[in-house]
C-alpha cells in the first residue's frame, strides 16, 4: 500500500507538470480507453519521447535532464519489459538523430541513475545507456573510458547472472576461491575493516542467531571479501571473524563489482547465480530470519 501511494504521488506530480505546461516538450496523455494505473503508466513510458525533437533536445542539458527525470519516475512504475524496450528505443532515436549526443544522454543517465546523488539508483536501467556510449566509436576514446569500465562491471554482476569462481587470499596466506563455499547458498559480503558501517554489520552478523543456525544447518555460507591487499593489518582484523565464515582479500574486486559503497551484499544460489544484491542491513537480517524459519534442521 505504501509503495502504491508513493507511485500515485509521483505520477500526480508528473501530471501537475503537464497541466502547468512546465515541460521541455509535450508529454503524452493516455487515452481514456486505457484504464488502470499501471497500463496508463506503460502507455506514457512507451510514448514519452514521441514529441521530443532529438536533434534539438540536447541544446539544453538542464531541460533534457529534467525531462529524463520525469521519464524515469514513470519508468519506475511501468512493467519491466515495457520499461527496457522504451529505454532501448530512446537510445536508438538519439543515436539516429546524432550519435554524438549519446555522450550527453549517458552523462544524464549516470547523474539520475548511477551517481551518489541518483534520483533513482538502478544499475539495470543505467547499463544500456553506459553500454551505448562505451560502444560508440564516434565518441572520443577518453570520453568513453569510464563508460567502458562501468559496462564491464555491470555486465557481469546483475541479478540472474552467474558469478565466476572469484579467487582470493585467505588470512593465513593460502589461496582460495568462491567455490570453497561448496554447493550451498552464499551470502557474499564485500567489506573494509576500516569502514565503520562494515565493522558494525560484521559484529551484528557474528552475533545473529538465525545466520549461525543457517550455517549449522548447512544451508548458507558467509563469504567475506576485502577489495584490497591482504596485508598484516587486514589479517589481524580478519582473524576475529567467526571461524565458520570464509574470509579473503582480492585487490582486483573493484574491477568486477561496483564497490563505491561498502558494505555491499550479494545473495547467491548454490550455483552462484545472483538472486539479490545491494541488500541493506534491515533486509539482510529479515532474510536470515525468514530463511531460518523455513529451513529444517538438516537438509
């Protein structure tokens, strides 16, 4: 109910802008024959850019960004297939009008979807924009470099994708990899022992009864990885973690995952397919509780 109320509030604000004609170009209005909140959102997303002149739109970065923000508010309420098809269509239209404007579109998408101050952080929505810039040879290589880096990370770490056998160094100096977890579900946590939030979460998880019981039942394996060098300082701090956890360090992890914010959690299937990612503290402990309540003493 709360989510629907928020959605209605966002769309009400959208229509208020339309009514006030406070928009960069004329936005679509669904015909009365289309009934229901979500079908009407789908229509608006599909037709949002119909009356936008893509050859002139990028003359104003501020106005185009404002229109893009309105668009993303609607995309967030549309069906996933409709939303992604609309994103692909927008990229294709911009490229056809003037492919050099893809760089501006990519920068706007980064601001709105992928930056620290993103209006609606979404790796899935941002990836097509980043990829379009990264692959466009008409854009200078220096301008494409950061988009190529982001595309490389996001193309291998989305929900539904299967992670490779990530290598790492254990606190005792020996080599290990993700497959050390065996065929269990995995809670893959990226952390930095110098990060206050990481330390707090580590302490709380080490004391969580549900997490411990999930491990004892052989259902879930905790894997804690540090995206840095396995130096003595890290080894000393890692030694205090629960012995049943798998702990390792790999300085190249930031080339495989978006680790701008730590701690970062991924929930993996027994075959290391990403089931969920970027789980916050509240969602983590609720997940441990729900799993433990539904898993028998021994599988």
